[in-house]
C-alpha cells in the first residue's frame, strides 16, 4: 500500500512541475503584453510614463 502511494506521488510531480512551468510562461507573456499595451496607450495619449510616480 505504501508503494502505491509513492508511485502516485512521484507520478504527479512531473505533471505538477510541467503545469507550474506553463503557468509561469503564461504569466510572463501576460506581463509583457500588459507592459506593451500600457506603453502603446501612453504614447497615443502622449503621456510620459517614466515621469509618472504612483503612490
């Protein structure tokens, strides 16, 4: 019985790691998309992004 649980746990880890890696990739792409979108909107409105300080 212990051996079966061990197999289940080790079998899940690579899948969980793969899912976690995919989530990280997605978050990086999403952050990059948001940054580009923010820059595009700022340039359309002619806002100086570097000079704006949000508190």
